C-alpha cells in the first residue's frame, strides 16, 4: 500500500488493538500500565491525543494525595515519587520517539529504494499484459468448448472464487505500480521547468524551496539512466544548479556562523543535506569555528622553535577573516616563551572552543551524529594547524638538544590532559544526545522550550555524578556506535606527533642522563680533603637522577620504554663510575696535604710515612663509599622493580575491550598507539614477565660497582705495598748477582757453604710482609675491609666459600658470581653469613702478600741482567728465605717456587735436564741469566 505520510508530519501512534480504548482519565487500576511497555504508552498517548495535561495527570494520579473534604487543608504531594515517575516517563517517551523516527526513516528508505525498479516493473507489466491477453484468449476458447452441449461439467464455485481473487490482487498490484510510474514520469516532465524555478527561488531567497525542488529532481534522475547521453546532461544541469544555490547561500551562511545564529545554521544544514552536500556544510562550519584555534597557534611567539616555523596568521582559517565576538577566545601573551610553557594556554583555547561547540552542534546537526561531528571538528582543527604539530615539536626537540626530553614530556602531559578533557566533552555530548536527552530538550510542559532547561534539578545532581554517568555511558552503552579496536581519528592526530620521540626514548633518556652527569654531577663541589665524601654526594645525586628517569619513562611511554630505561640506567652508573675514576688520585693528593694522619699509630719497625697513613685512611673511606654506592644501588633496584611491576597492567590492556580501561590520567588511544609502536616488543614482555621480587638487578651497573670497588681495593693495596715495592726497585741492580766465583788455590781445602744469609733487601721485605698484620690490626673491625672481599686480587674463592660455609656449599645469595669477581648487592646478601674480623684480616694479608710476590716474580726478578754462580746461590737463598716468610702467613706462590728451584741448579747439566725442550718459562729465563743457551 502507498505510504501517505508526508515529511515533517507527526507519525501516527502505534496502538495495541488488544487494549480497550481509554475514555477520559485512566487510573492505574483501570487498564494496562502505560509505562509497562512502549506499546501501552503509545496506546495511552493516542487516547489523550488532544489533552496532554490530562495524560500527565493520569500518570501521576497514584502519587497525589486523595481529595479532602470542604475546609480541610490540602496535603502537599510527595515530590520524590513524582520526580522518579517523570524521569521514567521522559526516558520512555524519548525511546518511543527514537523508535518512531527510525521506523519512518526505514519506510522512506524502502520507498526510495523501490523507485528505481519502476522502469523494470513497467516493462514487466507490459510483457505480462501481452501474455495475459494470449492466455485469456486460450481460456475463452477452452470455456467455450466446455460450455457446449455434451461437454464436461464446469469448474466448482470455490475454484472460480480463488481465480477471481488472484486476478483482483494482480490488478491491485498493477494499479499501484502504474500510479508510482505516473508520479515518477510527472517528476521527469518537470525537468523542463527546473532551471527557471530554481533561478526564481534563488532570486526570491526561498532557499528551502529551491533545495526541495533540487531534491525532487535528484530522485527522478534515475528515470534517465537507460538513456546515457540524456542522463549525463540532466546530471550536469543538477550539479550546476546545486552550485548556484550553494554560491547564493555562502554569504548568508558566513554571517549566520559568525553571529552564532543556531536556527539559521540548522536551516542551512537542512538545505545542504537536501542537496547531498552535508560534507560541504561541515567544511564551511568547521573553517569558521576553528578560527580561534588556528589563529592562536599561528601567532604564537615561541623562543625554542626554528625561524621557519614562526609564521603569521593564516587567513585560510576563517571564511572571511572575521571572528565572532561571541566565540570563546583567550589572550595568549605576545612575549616569547617556551613551547611547553605556552602549550597549556593554547589547549585552554581549544577546550573552550570545544565546550562551546558541544552546546551548538546538537542544535545544528542531527543529534545522533553530534558526537562524531564534534570529534571531526576537533580533528579538522588539528589537521589545519600550520606549521604542523609534528614540525613544531621536532623543532623544539632539536633546539633543546640533550635537554629536550623534559620539555617534550611536559608537552606530552599537557596533551594527555587535553585528551582526557576532550574525551569528557565527547562523553557528555554522547550522553546528552543518545543516552539521555538533548541539551535543551525534554521540557516538562509543551510551552517550555528554554535551551537551558536542565535534565534534572541542579540540587539532584553533582558534577561527579554526571561525569560518572557520562563515562559509564560512553564506555558501555554507546547507541548506534561500535567501539573500534584502534584509536579514534582525533586521538591519533593528537598523539601521533609524539610517537617518533617516544620510539626514540632510549636515546633521548641516555643522552639526557649523560648531559646531567657531565653538567650537574661533575660540578658538585669536591671536598679537597675528603674525596670519599665527594663520591658519596655524587652517588646520591646520581641515583636521584635515576628515580627521575623512572618517572620520565612512566610519564612519557607509560612503561613501554622500559627496555631503554634499563639500558640508560646501566649506562648512567657505568659512566658515573668511569668519570669518577680520578677519585683515587684525589685521595692520594689529599694525603700529601697531611689529611688524616693517625698520630696514635706506632710507626716503629714500619717504613710508612705520615702521608702513607693518611692515604691509607682515605682509601678506606673511598672503599666505604663504594659500599654505600652498592647499598644505594640495591635500594634503587627495589624502586625500579616496583616501577616495572606497575607496567604489567598497561601492557595487558586490550583496545578491543575498553571497559577494562580505568586510568584517568590518559586515554585508551594514547596507550593503543604505544602498543602499535616499535616499543611494544617481545623483549619488553620478556623483561616484565621475568622480574622477581624484591629487586630488578641492573647487571652492568652491578659489574661497574664491583670493578670500581676492585680499583679501590687495588689502590688501598698499592698504598700498603708501596714501601716494600720501593725497596725492591734496587734489588735487580745489586752487585751480588755478578759476584765472580772465588778461585780455589792449590793446596787450599774446600770449605763447603751450608747456607747464605739473605740480602738486606729481602730481609726487610720479608719483615715488612710479616708486619702487615700489625698494619691491619687497628682496622680489623672496619666494615670497609670486609666489603666485597671476594674481589680482592689473588683470592681463592673456594677457600672463601669454606670460610663462609664450613659444612655446606655456598648459597648463590652469599657469593653470587664470585668467580667473575662481581659483588652481589642484593637484599638477600644482607642476611648471608659474614666473615669474622680474623678471617677478613687473614684474607687481606694473603692478598697483599700474593700481590707483592706477583710483582716480584713478574717485574723485579726478570729485571736482573745476569747471574753468576755465587749470585744464583744468593738469589736462591733470598727466595727460600722469602718463601719461608710467606708460608708463615699461610701463603704460597708457584712462580716463587719455580724461581727458587731454577736458581738452585748447580751446573748447566742439571739445568738442561730440568728445562728439557722448554723455550719459555722461569727455567729458560734463569738459564739465560746464567749464560746457558738452549
């Protein structure tokens, strides 16, 4: 059947015929509850079509107090149930209106889809009529034969009735299609007067009629599709007339937008929409309304951008170069300032503009698409920024050089705040236009049309309640929208300029930390008389920088830059310790100035000067500082563990499930872009999944601390061994080595020599080694000596393990990586067994003795130029004496024994028997000294 509903008319109410008609006031007990279903509500509205107040009274009757007798004071009604009933009624009326509107749009869509088939239907009817004529002729002939006398009995009455009804249905269908074809052909005939009518309408400024006429012509254009040439000419004419109408509207449209004339803009939008040019209207509207944003961006006076990015205002941002005085605008200071300082002020202009458009767009565009249009407006404003946001941000990064990262992070945080605010604006608009009522709609009476009418009384709502409702609506009840698994267009436009810098975060962070180490840490005042204090103060500052780096990583990459953060922290500690390697020389210089001389020590028998003792104490302080660095590193690793642990929920966010996103400091789009970046690697997930409490170990940083500690131990040993090594400097040049063998006179008895006394040098060195116990007795309880004792030179780690665990093998927590000489600064190591003061003293003395013996066998003895037989005997005696002395310290050195055995060879034959084919080694070296050639 033809649909006689005219555009703009109120759709008929849907009445449930099963319900009895309502006559007069309806009480809650006289029929179905109007609020029980949309059908019942429509039926009740149909009954009260001419008396809406009576309808409202019937709904609220159950909440009113019963009438009282004459003279009795009326009781006030209970407002809370009435307000609740009104809210429920408004909601159901809104849903009923949407359902009716959707049904009407579907009907219009079906009709417009059926029209192009009319030509085919007409042809089909023509062919069917010809076929029907032939069929009727055959039927008439057959009936004539059957009605002759003697023919078979005619068909039954039931068959005749069925055939007649089929024929009537066919004729009705034929009539309906012919009427539709007639209407279309009538519209097609009107093309001859189309141009004149449009010209007349435009001259009379009857733009709505012109648009309706063009819409009718556009619908009838399908009739000419079979005639290609005529179709193209008609279509060209239609486009030309649409252009003419659009040109005529442009001036009035500009004025309406500039004056914020909402009603006029809404009419113009309907006109453009009827011409199928809704996008062109959006372009006009967006270009005019985004003028405050583009102007503020273009006229910014920034001190940290290149000259090429400082441009004057681009007049393309406005249709006519004018901006309405009613548009929101904030004055931005003309004084030059940093981009990061200026950006929040610019974002304030953006947000003020969007809040203004949140009120205007639903009144101009269809409410169901208002949210999409507001987002498109925001994105178009960002796309039209000149220079682009990415260009300006890159210029800022290049301007600040190594100090760019804090500036970029400030800009990023300001952008996140803007994105959260924009999302809130979009959510509120979506709630007002889809989940609730359009702002300004929903009056309590037919005469209330104030655009400021609230949805509920102000006293019944709070900003927090409204915000939670909007967020709940936008995340879980988006009408007509499907939440995508990728960022929305405006989120991509907002955050994408930062993506390259976020991907380069590891390099930016490493460069910034290196800059801070070079500029800030290096200039911490050095205590000339206390280098250890300087090292401690700088270490405190360094780990403070590390905590700041963790905060920057979380703020700028939300944890996706954790791999780069760990690498930068390792580099920072390594670079810091490398830059402070001169602390040992500073300690030596401080000792030369007489710092830390221990007057209470007894120097008798020891060849140590006051300077040596001062350097010794300063070296102990430096070693204590290394321990402090290790402890601070362990504490810092605990903080790093907590930060890495907090990253896991962000890594596990799924863009396809936005209901799981509960963060309020950023948007899901910002996280999604990071998930799609190169930062989201398999290595990152492996790192986060592998962390175990209580700390995350910075392996390279630990190794650097261990190496620095070892250098401090070597420095301390060099101070202690310096007097002994000084005595050995003249040992290779003693004349005793070249002493000729005394010739035996004829007749003189040979007196055998049973033993030789050691040289004075070896005697003093041996005595000095034995006196090392006296040096350390004063400091035996010093914690610095016990720290990282496994990294001492020439320490037998197996013996050290036995000292720590005399009955069971060492725990990994006690001496982790002892073989690699890497200290284990873990929290667990604090509870590990510790060495006694006697064991620490013995270990240090052993290491010192071995260090001196290594110096003797590798530097001093190879420096001897030649050995005579008496010289070799003297050297063998010296080495034997020294060997006995170090054995008293429970120390053995294989090279020392090799030298002793080599020098004890009586003659060349014995030597050759021992050396064999060996061309290198101690035996070969001694043979060369004695003049024996292989």
